[in-house]
C-alpha cells in the first residue's frame, strides 16, 4: 500500500508538471506497466482529480481543470514560492485582497513541514515593509478593475472608463487595451486611445468603472520601449545630470538599486549619471545615499535645494555636537 500511495503521488506530481504525457513515457517514468498506470489513473479520478485520456498512437494523459479544486501537490521550492507570493499579496496594493491572501497563507503554513515553515517565517520576520514614499501611502486598485482590464487585453476588446488626470481634471476615455504593467506598487494600463489617435499610459488607480464595450479591434503594437518610457518619464519631473566621483564598478550596483536612469563611465575614477525623480527631495536623498562625492550639472533647482539642505544639516550637526558635549536637556 505504501508503494502504491507513493507511486500515485509521484504520478500526480508528473501530471501537474506538464500539460500532457504520452502513456508509454509516463509508464516508463514510473517504472510500471501500462495496466498498472491505468489503475493509478483511475485511483486519481476517484480522489477527485479530473484526468483526461486520449487513445491511439499519440494518446496520453492530461490533468484537466475541474469544477472543484482538489488538493495540490507541491515540492519544497513551490511551497515556499507560493507562501512568499501570498505574503507579498497580503501587503500589496490590490484593494480587498489582503484578508484573502492572509487566510490562504495561514492554511498553507499549517501544513508546511517545519523546515519550510522556518524558511518562510525567517523571510517574514527579517523583511521590513515601507508603506509609502516620503510618508505618502501607495495607491490601491480594485481586483474587479484589474480583472476587467486583463480580460479586455486578452480578448482585444475596447474598454470605456472615466479617468482622473494628475491635475485633477476628469473625462471619459475609450481605448484599445494592450497590456497591464505592474511596477510593484503601482499598476498601469498601456492602450491605444481612440479619441486621441495615439498611445497612452493610464494609472489604474485613477480609472473609474471600466466597462468592456463588446467591440473587438485588430491588434497593434506600441513603439519599442514605449511602456517603459511612458511610465518612467512622468515620474521624472526633474531630470538631473550628475558626475559621481567614483569608478563605475563601485557605484553601478548602488545606482541600480536606488535610481533609474543611465550610468556611463567618464574615466577611471568617475562616471556620469543621468536620472530623474518626481521631486527634488527624492533626487537629493538618492544622491546622498550613494555615499560618494558628486557634482550636479543640472538642473539648477537641485543645486539650490542641495545648498539649503547642506545649511540645514550643518546646523543640525552643530546642535548635535553641543548636545553631546553638555549632555541631554534635563526633564522638567
């Protein structure tokens, strides 16, 4: 019985790993006869797994989607990946999904072996979540909105929705959706705007009541790199050109982790960074965290802001030095 159970579990794992298996190949992988394989397939069907069989020389077996979800068989890495994904979703930006993800994660953790539970718990306890940028919360989107847009992209069906622009003005749009794009904390829709006759990128959290119109359209492709440029450039209201006084090899990883833009060498001990941000404060903070000397060439507003920030930091440093020499103020 133990051998039969183990073989059945292995059979299920193989069926879940590939869309379709020829019968002889599947029997060979399990080291059983065709008759034994058929019995094992029947056993899976009795347990609720909808296994479809096709006859003939090219016949084989495939695991079909059923009306109910039978238990999944996961290996160690798959189980950890799902647990991490659920944790990320629970802390994510899709409105209303947090509780559902947390419930699913709790169920999964109950059946994880202790060795895997320790790995998942270590990741959770040693990861810090930032709830926004400079104190501003990340926007959330509705699952229904994402579902409507994703289906319309797949079916090549026009969508109508209300849209609120950055300046607060609102209007109605009819678009031919191309792709949904996630940057991790924000969702965007890349689409052909029928009213403007051009490509546009929309923040999904600014969409209102998207509705599939039932009108199909012929697929078209945006210009190469359009999605990346259309998302990054609006976030880079302030464009900067900066010389970093350090070799390219020293700062390349830091720049990649903290800023988007172009980095190129300018000799053995310096390089040029072309980057941007939505605020001067963010630009200044990013450059400071690179922990190398730098010279700003543009914009002049950033040079002015860095001067004011330097004065403020010098005052704070002097005040801190006085406090350290005299001791903290007495409590009243």
